[in-house]
């Protein structure tokens, strides 16, 4: 688990890979809960795979196991530049995350201590050659000002 406590520390990590995190199981119960929450179809039976958006929705869980921010006033999920689902996640598979800090830029929006963070996140399923999700996320992190 990598912990960032300042904008300078985060900026120094540009280009670094963090992780991979621990394995998380994508079981039938998780697929059923996702279908219930979204009104989507149930994925069952031999060869069933998790919907891509379920895989994407697991990013907060997986990121929390790889890195976090301390000394923060506010964190904003600002969006996603691109998402791809190159391979399916079979029901019962274990997945894990690898993160790469791509960019850190100061934010000039009137709130001090802010940076915009672009992170390349890759989710892989155990035993698969291709990643099952590749996403470039955009966050704004507002660190507490140092005295």
C-alpha cells in the first residue's frame, strides 16, 4: 500500500507503477448484486463473464488496496479519459490492479493545494494474458496546506 501525503510526493511518483494489489474474487453473488443494482441481465451458466461495467465499478475497491492519500481536504473523481475491456472476467476469477501515475499537474481553481492526477489503471484476471480492463482516470486531490 503506497500512501501519498503531499502534492510534491505525488508529483515525484510520476511514471512509477504501484502494485499489483491483492487478488479479489469476482463470484456469482457479486454479479447478481450488480445486476440487481443496475437492472441489467443476470450472467449465469457455463462460460458466464462479468459485464465490463462491473469490472470498472470495482476500481475504487481495487485502488484502495494499492494506494491512498493522507492529509487531504478533498478528493474528487473528475472522470475517465478512456476505458477499454480487452478480455472478459470469467465468473469465479480473481482479479487485481496495477496502477501507474501518469501525470500530476497543479490545479488553479481557487482552492489551494490542488493537483489533477491522471492514473493508468490495469485490471488483470488470474491466468489471462490480456488485461480485462484498462482505464485512464482523472482525479483532483486537494492536500492540506503545510504550515
